[in-house]
C-alpha cells in the first residue's frame, strides 16, 4: 500500500467517530447544498484541520527522508485519496450569498 493511502487510512481510523458523523452530514449536504452549507462549513472546518494535520505528518516524514522535492505531489495524492472518501470536501468554506432584487416603486 502506498504511503499516502496508508496515512489516509490511519487518519480515518484514528478519528473514526468524527469522520463518521461528517459522513452523514456530507451525504445530506450532497442532496441539498444550499440548505446545509452553513452547517457543512462549520463541521468541515474541524475535518479540514485533521486532514491538514495528517497531510503535514506525511510530508514531514518524506522531507526527513530527503525527498522534499516530491512532497507537493505527495500532498496532492493525499488530497486526491481524501476526495475519494469525501468528494465534496472542496465545498467546505464556500460562502453563498443570496441574490435579491430591490423593488422600485413607481408612483
């Protein structure tokens, strides 16, 4: 198993409760993005912190081994593996402003 896949697996296993609750929200969000965007953003922030922490661990491990040139590709592969589990993870942090038109009253 590739190192980045192993790290994703370990991340999901070590934070299983957090990711399971996010999975439920992720699936609900996929059905109605507008309605659940705020909640998805709030819960997604916690998830993103965990993901960034594990990505950092993976990249630091490679940098220590002398492969600092490859850490960018490794981080992209790690993120790609996370997107396989949570395809809408990139939607965390999206701010949706509702567009309204003001009425002009003609007298």
